[in-house]
C-alpha cells in the first residue's frame, strides 16, 4: 500500500503565495496522472488542477492564472504553486494520483493524501 503525503500548507495573507508538495509514502516506480483537490468547510471536495505524466495541465476556473501545477517524474513528486491567494482559497488541499506503479506489475489506483491546510487571511 502507498499513500501520498502533502506538505507546504500554512497561514498566509491575501495576495501571498504558497507552494504545496506531494510525495509518495514509500519508494515507488512511477505515478500516472496527478491532481490537486480542495475541500473548504461545509463544501464538497473540488478539483483544483490536474497534470498528466506527459505534462498536460488542466485548471479549475477559479484558480486559472494564479495556480500552477507541475511535477518531477524522476522524483515522483507533484507541486502546486499558488500565487495571489484569496480568502476563498482557504481549504484542505489534497493530492491525488489516478494510478501508482509501486513496482513492475504491482499498482494501486486512486491514491490520496491526508491533506494539508491552507488558510488565507483577509
């Protein structure tokens, strides 16, 4: 079994920046598509951004032009650079991998992290 571990959350003032990171909890072979999701209090979890293994990206409208998703395939890491943060960006941010190849022939689908809190003060 493998999980994803997010880091980099915290408290920041409106207009500030944070860079979230996502790593596997153990050594793995590769990660397919990755995504960042967020869940604000009292709301459903929503998509923030996704990136394919080849680097194609997709963003939710509220974060377009402010957030940048990236990845390092050699390190099996994912990142979310968040700029011009707004109070409405406050949420727990989760990393997701649609498929993790743990070792040749051994894979795990729909892998999530436990989330990292991002709080943006006005």
